[in-house]
C-alpha cells in the first residue's frame, strides 16, 4: 500500500516537472518568434528598401522577408509536431 502511494507521489512530481518544462519551452519559443518578427524582419526589410535595387535583383530581394516569415512558420509547425 505504501509503495503504491510513493509511486503515485513520484508520478505526480514528474507530471508537474513536465508541465513546467513545457511552459518554459513555450515561453522561450514565443520570445524567439517575437524577436525574429519584431527585430530581424524590420531590419531586413529596411535594408532591402534602402538598397535601391531595381529589375531582377530588386524583385528577388523583395521576396526575402516573405521567405523569412515562411521559415518562421515552418519552424513553429515543426516544433509543435515534435512536441506532440
């Protein structure tokens, strides 16, 4: 009987630790996404617009921010699939 209670206590402790770890991971992931979107993306967009490129080079560079957003989205989806 006492062995069963000890196992139950240990299982509950491990469950709490896993929950805290998940919350910590989510907070870290959200900070990473916020930094990427709020800092890196505007800097890259501003640099591209200030480069004064036209023609093919300007067209290709105008798609760089879109590719960064798609990459961030793919990172988020893959992270969620690995955790699930």
